[in-house]
């Protein structure tokens, strides 16, 4: 699973993803309910577009008072077609690319949680598989499907001992078009697989102590 990642800078949206960046600023690290750019296919067109979207399929601001809160930044692929927060949008194949340069997971091998940074060699930008929805008024939100990682040599090292291990899906570049154009959720499901551990790099990236830093500045253009 993933609730913290680093979105790409706006220039990467132009240079790598071939889309005009959305207006507005976004932080250098994304957490649930933060805004970040996603890439999706334009309605009725083959062209792509980028929009700012809230990280969590059901943002806290949309939940009525007194209603129980369920985290929706991630969606288990085993139940994504069944749970009400995701099912309609999964069956409609409202699929997205989530441009990133890293994502973060907790590692407990030292006996306590230490944040680790995971990505591609050299900090190469990549796309995480995403699912989006629109809200009345035009706001957009998204989630990241996750798959089981119990036997993945790298991803099994994260999260608490005894917990199921899960991972988000980095889509190979040759799958980007197929993912965005897919209109069959069962075909989309076949694209949700973890990258081999040998194609990833990971290192400790502890969070600074609370209260020692201000919020991160927005990425530069």
C-alpha cells in the first residue's frame, strides 16, 4: 500500500507524459487528501490530459458528519470491483496514470518504523496505476490499486511484521497507452502486476522530526 509519494514536477508532465500541466500548485510530497496531478484520457478522444486530483477516492471533505471514515487512498485489486467507493469507476474503467518519482513505505527491520523511499534507478519518473472519479462541481479524486506482495523480494520488507504485504503498481512505459485506453476491467486487471525487485531501488528516507520543518514548497515549473 502507499499513502505517501513524490509527484513529478510540472516540466516532467510536459517532457515525459506529453501533457500540459494543470493550473495550480501542489506539494513535493503527497499524502491522503493532498492535491496532485494525474494523467487520464480525454473524454471521447485518444489524447491525454492532466488534472489536479485529491489523493483518496473519497476525500474527507466529502464525508457527511457522523459518517464513519474509511481510508480510500488505496484499493485492493481483489475487491476493487465490489466496494462501493470504487466499483462503479472500476467497471467504467476510469483509469489514470499517477506520475511520480518515488513512493514511501515503512520498514520495521530495525525494530521500529523507518520510512523508505522506493523508485526507479537514477530517480527516473514513472507512472503508478490509478483510478479516478469526478465529484459535483468538477473536483476529481483518485486511488491507487494495490496487489499482494507477500512473496515480492523487495515489497515484502515493508509494513508491520505479520501484516499482509501489498504494493502499488508501477506501469511499464509500454503499458501506459493500453492502461488508459482499456475499457474492460478484467483486461485492466491483467496489467496490475508488481515490477521485478531488480528494476527498483530502495533506501531509508526518514521523515524529519515533527515541528522541525514547514510544509514543502511547491515543485518548480
